[in-house]
């Protein structure tokens, strides 16, 4: 297959893919991969296959094609191709919750700067790295990366990237419980979709609606949460987007749990868990198991709650997800307090405080915890964040956290 024919077949596959005929598109692209002698064409078709498998939640296949693409990029001996292929390798590992590998591949991308494409991809690299740091609950570094990605999006007038970063920032603030910002950023993403997204994939609309649903649910606005989640699920079903279907099912289950309708919540959690397991979203599984645990606790089934916690703890430890572990220690503390088991209770209280210290989840001004309840937060330019009221009341001559770090002894 020559260069022109390769190009035609790739375009044919793209047309089928955009017409929602994904399996036909995949067959066309696989034929190109088998028959084309043009390395640049093979590189491009591998990019199409990586994107398609990412959107379907076939993350192991996505990774397999990303590895082949690296080899093709080396064959082409072009730093632009190599940068793009390392970004795809980083994204594949991010989807499979291999967060340390994601960060490592993102750093490789950033070290290859000086290429035109590399500079254009910087925003996407920063976003992927931010998502990985968030998966590890390294909040300051995550926020730093998201803010960098947002700067690149603004400088390059890249509205799609801005939309994706806004959704990640919504997720970030939902985790540290500033629910006002957790809603603001996906609403901003939804505005971008309305203003610029006529030619975009519907996944951008679905993504913003899902993150809005999460924020509304946490704010107790359950009817609005349900409306947004239903819209997101409808698009996810139309497009065969399995990862988003799993997240929407989790959100539906959480909404029903918030309504104290445990019997309706359980089957939604089960369905979400099934898809999360199928696609390999281990971080999603931790969230599902946290919801299931809370349902068992509502029903006073404490031994069943502990079984769910044990499974979630094993996953969270494997991922390095410190916030998940903190939440699990908090739930264990409540269960063992109810059971009157003092030794186990003390053990989990100690581990809880270790997690808080490790994640620096406290305000450097008042010393009170961050992420325990809904609170308005404000980040300084260094990406350390504080209670907004503390910054307003005390003002700041620079960041107190950075000042503390700078006076640590230099010889250890």
C-alpha cells in the first residue's frame, strides 16, 4: 500500500469513526497497519487506533499500539514523532492508573523540547501529568501542572484543551472539598462546549455534564445532579464510551445513596464495578468500594463494610492513592468506634493523621484540616492552597508553607 492509498484509507476510517461506525473504522485502520509500507502513514494510523481504543476503554490495547508507535517514531528518526508517541504512552499508563510511569513518560516529553510539535503538545503533557499527580494525591504538584496546562491552552487559543483542563480542575476541587470551584470549572467547560464545540466530539459535552453532576451531588443539589448525569450517560451510551458509562453509574449510585435509597444504589455500584474491572480503572474501583462501604454502614452491616474496605485498601495501596487510604482509615475509625474495638480504632486514627501530614492537607495559616468539609480554598502562585478566609483575614507576605520548607536544616 503506497503513501496516497494509505492516506485515503486513514481518511475513510476517520469518516466511519466520526459516523459512529467504530468497529468498521478499526478494521480499515488495521488493514492499513498490516499493508502500508509508509512509516509516516503507519504512525498516523497508530494515533487513530490509540485514540479510538482510549475512548472505548480498551486501555491495554491502547498501550499496545502506543508501544508500536514509539518503535515507528524511532524508525522515522524525527523528534516531533517521538514526542507525540511518548505522550500517547503517558496517556495509556494514566488510563491504566500507572501514575508513576505516566509522570516519567511526561518528563521524557518535556525533556525533548525544542521541536515545533513538542511545544504545541506541552499543554497536553502537563494535563496528563496533573491527572497522574492527582491520582497519587500529590495535590500541590497536580495543581501546578493543571495551571501550566491552562496557560498553554490560553496562549495557543486551544479551547478543547481548556475544556479538558477545566474538567480536571473540577475533579481536583471535588477531591479537596471546595465544592464551589468543583462546580465552577465544569460549568466553564460546558460554556466552552456551547460557544466553540459545534465541530467537537460530543464526549466534551458529556464530560462536562458528568463533572457538573458530581459537584451538584456533593452540594446536595440532587435533582440537578441527576439531570446532568442522565445527559452524560445518554451520550456515553450513544458513543459506546464504556469509561464514562462506568463513571455515570457510580454517580447515579452516589446520588441514590445521598437520598438514603440504598436498595437502588447497590445495583448501580455493581454495574459500575463490572465496567471498571473490565477496562482496568482501579482508581474508579476504589471510589465504587468506598460508596458500597458507606451503604453497608447505613444498613449497620459493619462486617460487610469492613470486607469492602479491605478490597479498596489493597487497590489504593497498589495505586499509591493516599486520599483513598485516608478515607478508608476514617471509615475504619468510625466502624471500630461503634464496635468498641479500641486497639484497632487507635491504629486507624494514627494512620489517618499520617496520611493528612503526607498530603499536607491542612491550612498553613490556621492549622485546621483541608478536605474534611466543604470550604472555599485559594491557591497562591506556588500552588500551595489555604482557606480563603485565612488569606483574607491574615494577608500574606509570601507563602507560609514555602517559608517553612526553606528553613528546614540543610544537612540531614
